[in-house]
């Protein structure tokens, strides 16, 4: 389009025309704003300035590849909806420093009585961008240059060490430095649930405890923001360099990405400074030493840390300061687990859950359906589920290779063990395993009938039942699906041959090369259990309303 449509020209013509000259330009934004704003990378800033009033009437950041229409859009906003304190108006003349833009605007703005001229320099805009550059150059770097390579290398080492595979976020590790104005840092590891990966190094346990209490209480957004900014910690977090902004976060587990696609970020949070996305020198070296100590501690105590109950561990480690500090002195660092504090955090969580249950019970005493706990939030919704069989000759090695094994005296008959295979990410798989273990183990697997009376559809609902009676929905399989009907028929036949014995396999690798085809090395848990009949489960026909409910 080379000209405005008639209605737009008529609307602009009705604006009051002032005897002013506006300057307009588009310039690369690189180096002018904080690199933390991803949308600004590789973009351009379009600006329109009133030369008489000396005010910015319009400013937009756009992708570099966007065509000349973008500068027109910003100009129209500057006329009709200018930035305060300017009022809507039409200029008498506009000046640009690009010949192509000049000719383009002449064609677009015809019949609006606006002169479009060229000038090699735009004094007001030049001054504005000089100010931007001065502001940008005054910002400190994210990491002090002296320690940048050092800290980046250490961050990738701790990423590959993956402390979140052995430590949950309530298992706090203390690191006593007695250096750089820091006595002890208390490390909370994020990542076991496969949602966010990072390390928070709190300067006090009180700060950590206050924030956890606010998070558990599920306070309002304003209260949570206040609690977040009230933390006192150094941090390192990890994100994906290639993450698709439109992708569903639930489908992305950074642990499955190659290290080349991982970007570490550093900063601090302080009640008086808020969140600061850069480090000063003493903070950088303190963080480096703390990460080094944590890495050595986790690697040297991995077996103990993997125990069901976090043991009391105290280790004194020798850390040699890097030459970048100007001293290659070796310092002594005390690293310890805090099982007592872990118990305190768990008690906080359990108390909150108990309060929620009391509230629910008071509100729903008349709802008899809730007497049977059927949960839909235990098995990850994005997991892949299938009915399969493991040949008996492979069962022996699988029982030894998985991280967790629930044993039954299985009758080996037929081709092999019928299994339900759930493939998810490693952190989510571990969380599922822990939930089943916490509920006493797996009692059985059942395919219970369900129906949607509004759509006239029937389902087989895959349900896992724990020893304490809790039940988890792992799949809704349409009885109109021919592939499911064949798989379900084979399942029933195989379970009959094994006298009801079957298994649940939890595998990792949902987003990796093994997606849909996990190998033995991807299988992290094997629960040998029983196939339960509908009568044994005792739910009867379930109906789908807004969710599956009891008939």
C-alpha cells in the first residue's frame, strides 16, 4: 500500500495542524537498552520528536526486518495518540535523514498538507540517542569482565553436574565461606520437578523461610511480589537459548536440551535493592567459590544424598582461588546438609496441606463422591502412555538396572510381563516415583469404565491404585479407538496368563531422541503389581461432567 485509505486521510485531516517540524527516524537498538529484554535484541527503535515543543510524540521498538509501514504506524500514533504531555495534532513539516523513507512518506501522506523533507542530520534525535548510549555505557556488565569467563565455565559445569537430580528444593545445603563479607550461604536447588533450574544462595535461613512460607500460603500477587523482593540471595538460573515463545512451557524440560542451548543468568535479590541482574566483583567470586564447593560436595556425596532421608553430612573442602583473584590461595570451606531445617520446611508444607484438607472437608461434607481420592495431577498430562510387554529374558536385567524396583513373586508365563509404560521427563518421573512410594507403593492397575453422557462416548480409564487407597488417573482411552481395543485385549490375555501380575514402568526421555521408544537405559522405575478388576477397584461407572465423577 503506497497511500492511506480515504477514511484514515479524512480522520487525520480533521486534526488541528500546528506550525511545527517533526523529526523522524529508525535506528538499531543494540547497545541502547538492557540486554535482558529479549524482544529488543536485533530490533530497531522508531521515534518521532516535535522540534518546536522538544518532546517525544511517539516511540516504538520493532524487529529490524519490519518494512517501512512500521515508521508510518508510529507516525500516525504520534499524531492521534501521542505520548504525554503532547496532544493530538498534525505537523506542518516532517524531516527524515533517509531518502527512501522520504519518498515513501511523500506517497503515503499525500493530500494531508504535510511537507516531507530530507536532512543529513537530525539534532534532536541525535541528542536523544546519545543520551540512550550514555545510559547504556553507564550500566555495569552482568558479570565483572575479570570473572566473566571463569563464572560462565563454572556455571556450565554445575549444569552438567545436575545437583537437582539428587537434591529437592527443600533439602538445603549450607556453605560457610567467612570471606567477602559473607559468613554462610544457604543453597536451595531448583529443578527436580523439571520446571525451573537454578541455584539460590540465601544469606540467611530467615530470608529463605519467610519466602517459602509466603509461597506455601498462596498469597495474593502483591504479597508474593513483596515476599519475592524481600529475599536476600545471590542466584544463578538457567534458560533455553532457543526456546519458542509460543511453545507450551509444560512441554519443555531444559534437562533434555544440549548444553549448547542453555544460557546461565546471574544476579542478586535484596530487600533494599530489589532484583539486580548483574554482579559486583566480590559477589562474583563468592558465587564462583560457592558453586565450586557445591559441585564437589554433591559429586563426593551423591550416594548419601540419594537416600530417602537426607542424612547429616559435614565436609570440609579445600578450594583454590583462581588466578583472576590475584591470589591462588587455598581456602577451607565447610559444607553441610541441614536435615533439621528440611524437616521444618516439610512440616510447613504438610501443615498447609492439612489446613486445605480441613477447609475442603468443611465445604464438601455432603459430597460423598470425594470419599474416594481419584487424582488427575499425579501422572504428567504430557507423558506418553502405552500398553506393552517385556520378554521374561529381559526382565532380570531390567530389575537390576532401574533406579527403583518394587518386587512381587511374579508367575512367569506367556511371552513376558504385561506393562503400562509411562514416558516423561526425568524430574517428573522422579516426582511420580516419590508420590507412589509416599503412598505405600503400587497396589494395582485397573482399566475402569467411563462415559461422556453428553457426547455419547465410552472410555477405559487407566487408573493406578496405591497401597493406601489413593488412585491416579493415567489415561483416558476411547472405546471407539481400534488400536486401543486391540492393545487392551492383549493386556487382558497376558494378565490372565500371569495370574494377574503386571507391571508399571516409568521412563525418561520424553523430549529427547528416545521419545516414544524408550530403551532399557531410559527406564528408571519398575513396579511389579497386580491387574485389578473393576469390582476390586470399586468405583463403578464414572461419568464425565466437567471432570470424571461418580455415577
